[in-house]
C-alpha cells in the first residue's frame, strides 16, 4: 500500500510538472503559406482585407483574417507606408504559430512588427507599439505564453502562442494578432506570404 501511494504521488507530481511546461513548437511548423496577398491600389487612409477559410489541426482550429492599410498622413515623396494586420481567433490547440513574410526588400529598410518579446500569464490588453505611425493603433489582447519576433534579414515577423499549463489541448477560445509595418517605393504595392500552423 505504501509503495502504491508513493508511486501515485510520483506520477501525480510528474504530471503537475509537465502541466507547467509549454509544449515545444516543431522547427518546421507553418512551412507552407496559407495565402499570398497584395492589397491592390489602396488610397491614403484606405484599407483592403479578407478572411481565410477555417484552418484545422486535429480537433483544433483557427479563423484568420488579414487587413492591409496605407498610412493616411505620411508626406514622404519617395515611399508609401503600409500596415498589415493578421488577426483572428483559435481554440482546441496546445500551440499556434502565425507568420508574415514580406516579399522583397522594404524601401529604406523600413520594417517593424508587433508583438515582440515574451508575454506570460493571463490574457490582458496591451497597447500596440510600432515605429512612428500616424494611424491610431489599437489595444489588443495577449494571452500567455505569446512570443513575437521580427527577422530583419528575411523580412519576416512571427508570433507564437503555447499553453502555459496543459497536458491536453486547451478548449478556450483566444485571440491572435500580428502587425507588420513596411515601406515600399512610391506607387508600388506590398506583397506578403502568410503562414500558420497549430498543434494538439
């Protein structure tokens, strides 16, 4: 009986320890693009956007939309400034990864993304911070654990979420947001490849 209780205690303690470890996201996750977008001729202050078909991984899912807007008040005679937002909701997953790949080289190296860094703990509203951008940017909800990173060598921005305490897929519905600001030569249009992957 004593050995049985000791074994049960060890198994329970091990399960609790694992329950606190975020799942590892595979290195090759989100390898294939889910969409390639060019917003079309957007006037200053205008925007274009669309929603994608629901994505599924096992019992998990993600509903994603994109919106590209053009900076309404910039006066740069050589560049046009665009802001991409990839956003939506997801559930039934242990991890989710979304990424935007800008096609080409931003004019003047103007490239920024949000969120960046690591966010842990319960869901909370966080202001969106980018390079000086004259549009009013929103306050978005971020849930732990979320990590964001920009790659200025490949001109990509990536955001990942992984459950902080789960042995099983998390059934809660959460929001995901990715922002990417770029400049292009005046009169040209930006193009992005969008990626997403999830795991249960």
